[in-house]
C-alpha cells in the first residue's frame, strides 16, 4: 500500500487539528486506512502520513474536496507539499 506524506503550515495548530479530526469520512472515501499519523511542530507546521489503497481516488478527492476542507481548517495552501513514498531502504 502506498504511503503519502503531506506537510503544511497552518494558521493555528489547535484549530487545525480540531477541524482535521472531523474529516474521517472524507479520508475513508479517499481509500485511506487507519491510522493517519499526525505530527505538529512549533511554528504551526504539520505533517501527516496517509496510506491510501487507490492513489487515483486519493488525489481526485484531494483536488476536488481538499481545498475547501483545508481552507476551513486554516491550512496555508501555498505551503502544502505532498510526497508519494515510492522507494524503500531496508536496513
């Protein structure tokens, strides 16, 4: 299953997390499995790890419904970075 790393700055990390946690049904429709890993750093920086089973569905919903959800949660859109983890290193 692919992994997606999503990073962004948000206006207020507490408000963002409260809003983010209301999007469970959206993430299920994006074919994400549970759990979604969350990290919040100083400076209102957030990082997430999603594990969708279908990348096409994940990105379609991210492109169509994501902007509204992110705006509502206070995500600073121009700081969003998305990485598809497509390589592994086994130690």
